[in-house]
């Protein structure tokens, strides 16, 4: 008898080893950012770039070194799950800072505007909450069966310099952070497109933005 697990959700994690100088520049940016937009902490105990207009911080000079590492890890992730990366281009569609203060959390959500998402943890403490929780899909087939097979949510307690990559449609949230200092992370939404002027059947692929035609301009 054989039982196989089908349709697993691939979640990738590894660590990015930047230099102390590179990480210090990021930390300096985050503290300055937190000081400038600290008034958000008065009501929600976290600050996210989508609220402050910081939608593409990967373009900032101090963040660019992460892009190369991120690309390498995304290529590994896609290759492992069967994507022919030679036929595709990878774009950071959005990237933004996330700051959690003591008792701060992030409500359940997903990133339906992208294909895959990533988060890099610059400053955190796995012993003080701020865990990322991936939610078991509400329509999972096992939820309708009277069985005790594990259908629980998956919890990751991140460590500093860790990178997570996962499908953007996967629901997730961040638990309450109980540390005495801030928790800093960078979120990325990533698109996978066919290469421009492709000569292969790309019917079910997103075409490269250079091939798009804007309407209404």
C-alpha cells in the first residue's frame, strides 16, 4: 500500500549573509524611517510601506545588494518546483519596509497581486513572537473529512538574516511581537514573466512588461 502527499505548498527558507556595513546601513534606514512615520505606532503598533508610500525600497542604494541574493534564491526556489527559469524573467513588483513595535502584529492577508512573495528579516527575536503563520486553506480537501491528519496552520519563527519565499496567494499573518525594541523586515512581491520576444508557446504565462500596450494615455 502507498499513500502519497499531493499538491504540497512549497515554502523556501535560507539565510542572506550581508556584510556588517551593509546591514548597518539597512538598520540606519529603518530607524530613520520609524522616526519619520512613528505616528502610525500610536494606533496600530506597526508601520508598513504601503501606508507610507514606500512601495519600491529595493531601488534605494542601501537595499540593492539584497536584490542579487534574492534573485539567486528565487531561481533556486523556482527550479526546485519545476519552473524552466531559462524561459522567464523575474521582477520585483513591489518591495516595502515593515516595522513592528512591542505588541504589534499583522492581520491575516495574502498578496494576490503577485506570483510569489518573499520576506527578509533584518532585525527580530524568535523568542519574542513576531512569528509568521501560514494558514491552511479554508477549502483544503481534508477539512471536510472526519480524520485527524494534520490540518493545522504552519508557524515559522524567523531569525535575523533569514529569507522566506512562498506563493503570494497563501494566506498568512504575523503574531504579536513582544520584544522591547522594533522588529524590522522587508517584504517583496515578485512576478514571473516570459522573456520579451519569446518564440515558444507562452499562452499561459504573463508576458514581459516591455510587450504591454498602455490604454488611455
